[in-house]
C-alpha cells in the first residue's frame, strides 16, 4: 500500500512539474532532436552495459569463463530490466542472473558468488563516482548559495552510503548468510527455507570469503570496470545536453551524472524513483545554469532511455527463456526416445548387475533431466566405465584439470542431486562412488 501511495505521489509530482513548465515548451524542445539524435543518445548507455557486463564476467569462476561474453551480456541486461521494474531496491534481478547462469552449467556457489561480488563492486564504484561528482560540484559551484546549503546533507548521505557498503563487505568476509541465520535464531525466528539450506548457505559464504582472499585482482578489476561504466553515464549526460543546445562541459557532465545517480540511489524506495529522480535532475541542471525546459526535457529523455533498455532487457529474458524451453524440450524428446531405441532389461535384473554398459545406459536414462556441467558428465562417465582407483576431490581436480575447490563444488552438487555418495568409514581423503539408483 505504501509503495502504491509513493507511486501516486511520484506521478503527481512529475505531472505538476510538466504542467508548470508547459507541455508545449517541452514538446518543442524534444521535437528538434529527431530519431538520429535519440539513437545517438543510446550509445553511451550501450557502452555502459557492455563495460559493466565485463565487470561482472571477471568475478565469475572457472566455469563461467567458458560462457561467451555475449551471453553474459544478455543475462545481465535481462537482470537489470527486472531490477528496474520490480519493487526490490534494484536487487530483484540478481537472483535471476544467478539462475540463468546455473542454466549454463555454472555451479550454484560460483553463480551466486559472482552476483554478490559484482553487486558489491558496482556499489563501491558508485560511491567513488558520487564522491567525484560532489568534489567537482564544490569546485565548479563552490561559491553559489545552493551549494553551501546542500553540500553538508550530500556529504552526510554519501558518508552513510560508504559506511553501509564497507559494512556489507565486512559482513560478507565474515559470512553473510551465516550471520543472517544466527541473527534470526537469536530473535527467535526460524525460516524453514533458510534452515533447510543451511549447509549450502555456509558453503556460499566460504566461496565469497575465498573470492575476497584469493581473487583480489579480479575484485579490483571489477570495481574499475564498473567505475568506467558510471563514467559512460556521464557521457550520456554530455550528449543529451549537447543535443538540447546548452553548453556541454565534460566536468559538469560528470558532476551532474554522479549527483543524478546519487538521487536515484537515495530514492530507491519510490517505484522507479518516479518524481524524485525527475525533479532532482531538473534542480541539478538549474544549479548548473540550464533552463527549466532543458532540465525537464533532459529528465524525460533519460526516462526514455530507461524504457528502451527495459524493453531490450525483457526481450533478452524472452530469448534466454526460449533457449531454456528448447533445451528442456530436446532433453525430454531424447529421454522419450531412449526406451524405444534400446530395449533395456529391468534395472534390478542380474544382466544389468554384471554388465557395466547396461548400468551406464540405465544411469543416464534415469538422470536425463539433471543439469550437469561438462566436467561432471565426463567424470561420471569415467566412474561408470569402471574407474579403478578411489574417486577423491584431488583426483577429480587432476583428471578434470580444475582446482580442488572447483572439484569439491562439482562433487557436492552431485551429492545434493543424489548421483554420488560419500564412502563410509573414511576421515581423510574422502572418496566417493555412484549412488544406488
């Protein structure tokens, strides 16, 4: 109910601003642009999406490196569309990104770790970008009355944002989900969904901590790429102001872009920051000497850009969903063809028990719908073919040519899916075998 009220207030605020400035004045300013100008205005945001997709890709683990960049870009664009259209504080699309990565055989831990780390590096880069914008604002407008009145509030807000970001990084290093479970238990609240997945959540915490400990260059690279993405947003400000005829200056564009991001982040609780973002952009451009018409036209053009990318993101989501439906249909068709192609004996027959080929055929027939990555499928085939030694994480890593943590994650996923079991009575160098089907 509160969000509906805020949405109504935002729409009313935007309507009053447009009515006060004059719809005809705004139309005259926008009509001078033409379709070519509108397309050119989308180029900086396209650059931003590409750069930020790279910023996310560098946080992916070994499995994610095999995913083509264009697919990572599609997944991120789809997730950002959900972020912009759901009332979840610009985080509603993050689980979707992890889910779509899982569909490309990225282990759960690597998928969610990359999403958590990328959101963190994006936020750190955003804080740095906002601080740069405030510094330029003070330098360019230091003597103005509006600057002296609003600067303390802006610095306090950014300080709180930086503090929250630092706290988030600290909690992640200590174990975000473990801390959350402990906190809920202390207050007497047990969430069945989280309790049932405690081990997986703790494993995810270990993966996040491992990233901070062992992959600091990737963390810094991701932060730098996201910062370049924010600079691309400042380029968009420069292009729009230039097309609207007002003197476009690079430093002013960076400051306006950063402060616009700050306004949007500060008003995340309003659906789409409607009204607040538009009024804030108007006031920003007024402070830099631009007219009301230029200010509100600038704000509406940025809304146009958001709508375009929401449409593109939903199209990406439809394409990715279509690929998954096609994949599931092919898997179901293959499974349906197996009994018709092979006349397999009953699973508990003596012939199956003494024939590895038949055991292997039955295994894959029963597990045709299970999503596996290439390493998991190859290693299971080796075991089914009669792997003579005990299968351990170390041997998995050597044969599959991956790290031991990756091998452990692969094995854990297979255990969770009921395909592998731990051999009993072993404390060190735990070995694993195929689960009874």
